[in-house]
C-alpha cells in the first residue's frame, strides 16, 4: 500500500523504487497507490478510503510518502529507501508464508461500464479469510510536484470494491483443499480508462483475533480478463 500525492516532493522517488523492485523480483509485489490531498494541494485521484486507511488502520501518519505491507502499522516508517523496503519484503515472506492461492476472474460490460469480479481462494489449511478487492488504473497523466505537468501516475486506486476496508469475510471457515469464491460488482466512473485498469484481489488472515489483518496472498489481472492460481516453481 503506497500513500502518495501530487503535492508530495519525495513521492516520485518511492514510485521509482517500487517499480525497480517489481522489475527485479517479478510476481512479489502488487502495488496499490492511494492518493491524498497534501502540501496545500488538492489531489484529484484521492478517495475517501485513503483517509480511512490512514487514520483508522495505519497509525494516523501525516508525512508522505509512506509504504506498508499488509494492513498493519509497520514497525518502520518506509519512505523510499530501496534496501529497507527489500529487507522488509523478505521478512514478510519469511514471517507470514502464504497458506492459500488466489485466482481472479473479471468480466466487463461496456454498455453500463460494470465489472463483475470473482475472487477465488484455495487454502492448504482450514482457516478464516477475508477477500479484499481494489480497482487500480495506470497511465494517468497529471501534474506531480518534483515530477512534471504530464507525470505518469500508475497503480492509482480508483475504488475499494469490497464493502469493508479490511475485506469481506467468507462465510464460516474455508476448508482445506476446497475452492471458495467471493463475487462483487462495480460500476466504473466516467473518465476512468478501462484499457489501463487492473483488478487486485488479496486474501487476508488475522493473527491477533481481528485487531489487524495480514495479506496471505494476492493476485491481479487486467480489467475484463482473468488470472489463474500462481505457484512458486
């Protein structure tokens, strides 16, 4: 979860760092970029979800940029230092190993600009899970402080499709080896470029009785397309 703003001077550095890690370690990071008003500037890509995450879940931070794994307030305030973000990534992979696989199916209806998303979960263990779905858009040209008037903004969260910021809980426990699905629909706003949009689906678990949530696994696909389960080779 990247928190950024068009009014933030240091935010382009974090975007560059995250892109480099994605290139060097493909398939490890699904980035959701949350925009907010900052530095006296109104950010047209900001959403209400951004402030809700910031104030109610991630420690009510004020400075930008910020980067978080999962939905937990981090022990370190990750800003843009590549080595630090990579170190924390390895800790996340080691300390919170995936116990489930995630697949995504999305169907887009151009007549009413509605997308129907199905998140699919198959777990190695019987556990409780939540499904969290984001719609993100790449390639948005807009001003950026310390960037340019036509700076390219990627991974921009347009909507949290799930009814809860912590994801929607599957009914009861998910049994090991049995596929469970979560389906949600969303009507895209005018001006959103369908061709540049993606669906991010993450499955969350809790390690402390619901006080915080951890991304157990995640997958993503181009809006209107699908992504099968991913496995380490």
